[in-house]
């Protein structure tokens, strides 16, 4: 017997007298010549259902790059017309020994309440799985109770469908993150299918989907494997975190009454002979029907250094001691970038001012960058109250103002601000004069300046006698 190199999973009805009757999942092990080596059967018992009514559906399997583990996923559901329990997803991590023998490391059964919590809501199981040496990534495809999880469905004429991608840690089965993706448009019924495939690459986790709308065809999501983050687009893909709970949109861990995993050395495979690959008359030119949608951004979360939230008067002197996160089509923050306080993109930044470099700060409104501003070095000076008359008659300084010029006092075309920031320019209305006072002991004004409008720009200056 050779050491297995290829593993497949599926479902069969067990008539064996040694095991409970009913639909069992199975894993078959093959060598590189597709000679069968051994097989395993497994079944979950949930909520005391009669074994013959339980259906364990093996739908996906993958191997870690170092060959130490396998991940097998699928669905557990009832085959009766009126089920008592909702369909559940399962994920099993298997130890793969050097001999090729498999044993269960851990197994998870999860209710994914994407459509509802009732038994007839048709919640999905896992259809695709990928893994590296540390984590398992599993994805569902559209499912409904009428379709079951038995088949890879064709396009579904729906406004929207929902799918889930989850990340499990190999060492202990801990759920690192679960994301729900709503795919399709609310505008009209269109053919939708999700998720059609899952591929793990060094830079990202790629998930394919299909949506035949005006803005999308066959497309993909580029997902950050560490947190499941992906940029979404209204009427194509909307992403939400799933948290543990018992309501629609939550997931819940199910504890089976029992889980049976049994090995077998009975070879039920058959050798097919006399067949050849059929030729095809399909055109060899590239189809122009559908392509990757260029308007849908798919960039993962990026980090940036920042101060804590500040005010307009203090932001340019704030200390940069925080790491926050943003989404942008470039490597730099831009106006419109969504900004977050955490790498899971669950908490948008609070409204306010954030210093991001020695010369720049951003203003955040409703979790997005509303403007990017330059920190200007301002010069302070003493001024009197504004007046429409002769400012040189002002008796004393009442305010500390700031100007953008290079001199001690404001000059023509300099901007004057009421605070040490560029967000509060003086408003001169139809024309206002301000007296300028020298620093030091109290004395009469040495000059004045005049401003028109709300820009704070100095139009006229003059000396006081």
C-alpha cells in the first residue's frame, strides 16, 4: 500500500450493518496514480434526529502545504420535508501522519444564520476550503432549503444572495473571523452566484463570485487573510462581520450529540477504461462577454501613523503615537478614505482632527477623511478688538492672533487666524480694522490691518501715529 497523496470528499448512503444507516460524509485517499489506498466515513448526530434522517455532506477538502493536516468541510442537515433544525456548516481538521493515516484533530459545527434562524431558512454549509500551515479558510456558496447543499447551484435569480467566509486556527480550531458577504443588487432580480471559488495566494485570499448586472460580471474579492477585510461596493458586494449569537446575521457553535469518524480499507473504486478526452469546437479567442469589473476596488486595509483625535487649535502640535488603518486605491490616504482604529475594520475613527505627519493633518467625518490639510507655521501677535472706525484709537490689546507671514506682524496678503490653526480665519465682513500692539509693557498700538470678507486675508496695513 502506497502513502496517499490525493484526498477527495463526498457523500454516500451507508447500508453497512456495522454503522448507523443514513447519509454519511466520506474521505477517500489515493496515490499519485489514482490507486485507492484507504477511506474514512464520518457522521454528526445533532439534536437527537433519527440517524437515517441525518445528512452529512462532504463538499470540500484541502491539505496544508507541509502535509501535516487536512481540512474537510461541508453541511449537516435533515433530509425530511419539514426539518426540526436548520442546516449547519461543519469544518473538520485532520492530522495526517507520515503513513498517510488520518485522525481527527478537532471538528466544528456552526449555524450560519445568514438568511434566518428557522429550519426552513436554508442556511449554507461550507463549499470551498483553502489552508496554509496555520489557518483554514472556508467559504459558502448560495444555498436554500429547496436547493439544499447537495449541489453546486446554477445562477440564482435573486435580488441578492449571501455567502460566508470564515478563518479557523489549525492549532485549536479557534474562529479568527467570520464575514458575511451580500452579493447582488437591490434594484432588480439578476443572476447571482457566490462564492464560486476560493484561492489562497501569498498576497491575499481570492474569492470568486458571479453577478450579471450592469456593473459586474464574473468578478472576485481580494481579502486580507489576517482579518477578512475587503473593500466593498454598493449594489455589488457588501461585507459585514458575523458575531456569535442567535439572531439573523450571527453564527452559533453547535455541540453534536456525537461525531463518528471511522476508517475502512474496503476498495469500492472502479477503473474506467476505453475513454479519451473529448475534443471541443469552442473558439480559442478570448470571450468579450464578461470580465473583471474595473470599477470595484479590492484593496486590503493599510496602516498609517497618527496622533490621537485632537482639536483644530491643537492638531498641528499633537504627538504622533497611534497606528490606525485606512482603505484607499493608492498607498496613501486620500479624501474619501475610510479610516479605522483597529485592523479588523470594525471601529471607524471618531470625528475630529488627526495629525499624520510633521506637516499634515486630516479631518475625519463619519468614519471617512473629509479633508487633508497642511500644518502652517503661524506667528502670534497682540491685537485689539475689531472696529469699523479708526483702530489706532484702540486703548489696549485684547487678543492673541496668528498670521501666516514671515515678519513679526501681519503684512498685506497674509492670513490672520483667531487660533493657532488654519481653520479659524478672521472675518472682516464689509471691512474691519484691528490695531496691532507690540509685545512687552502696555503701550499704544503701533499699526493696524484691515480685512474684508471671511478669508482672513489682509487687504490694507498702516502705521499708527
